[in-house]
C-alpha cells in the first residue's frame, strides 16, 4: 500500500504530539517528535552553557550532538533525556534556541533524512512549510489558549510537576509569539494544510479526523 508523509504543525499545547503518536499507531507509521529534537538541543546548550549569541560555540555544540528516538524515549548522545526535556526550564529557553539559523539547518537536515522512507507522521512548527513541503497530508492544529494551558498543566501534573495555570498560559503565548515572528522558518499554516481546531474536540475525535483524512489520501493514490 502507498505510504505517505503526514505533517502536523500548530501552536504549542494544541495536542500535536499526542495526536501524532496515535495517528502513527493507527496507520502503522513511524512517529517523529521534531519539537523533542529542539528540546534536546536546548538541554545540551543549557547543560554546557553554550553562548547563543556566539555562532562558533553554537556550531561547535551542534557538531557534538546526536539525537535519536527509541520508542517514546528521546536519546541525546546515548542518554535517555525524555523527562529532562519536558520541564519549565526547557519550555522557557527552547524558542530562543530554535530561532537560531544554524540550529534549524541541522535539525531540518536530520528530519528530512528520517522522512526519506515515507510512512511517517512528524509534528512541529515548520514540517508542512519547510521540512516536507511535499507531504501528502498537512494538518495545522489550533486551540484556544485557555484550553491549551489547561492541557499543558495536566500533562505536567502527570509528571508530578505543579505549575500555575497563568504561568503556563503566559509561556504558551510567549512561545507562539517567538515561534510565529522569528525570521527563520516561522510557524505558519501551509497554504495546502487542513486546519483542525481542537478546542472542542475530544482526543479520540481529533485522532479519528486525521486518520480519516490520511486514509482518504492513501486509498486514492
Ligand atoms: O512541540 P514542542 O512544544 O515540543 O516544541 C518545542 C519548541 O520547539 C517550540 O516552542 C518551537 C520549537 N520547534 C520548532 O521551532 N520547530 C519545530 N519543527 C518543532 C518545534
């Protein structure tokens, strides 16, 4: 059967990652969380006190970073850092790191390499616009900021992290602003993307909707 690439982009906290994971499972596809790659890079930069304003240090650091996935685990240079990349410390720094041109060039190259095989679902901010402009299915996910903040709070609480709703909302809106206004591949809806507002959809409804869209394309081709 024909294998396609599904690009799932959208604002922070719209449920992209969990949705993409389930869509991949339903289709027997590989799921790649591109945000986790930017988070892993941010983690490395913070741990190694890389000066973001110094291009040489950034390039040197990037040459020392190897990111891979093992099931749901994010592996940085051989270490499982899955929990370390979901903290507020990373949330507060990841947009600045992912706005750096050299960082984006390195991440996009790795993502395109992974996608060569097709049969993947990748979620992020620039997947339909920059990484896979030829993706057969592009989805742009939105949801209102209060719903998104509540979802993030729940996600953090499940990891034992308790954070004020307003702190989370401010962080989400800040990231939206930085992600949408940066010079390098800003977050924007691809012209041929289908917009899905998840504010009032249950998780299963949003997964089903995207799986149906994908099946329509797979069976048509
Ligand atoms: O999807 P997420 O919240 O885990 O992403 C974390 C950050 O990484 C997000 O604020 C912006 C950045 N990002 C990006 O610039 N491009 C992507 N393709 C994915 C994420």
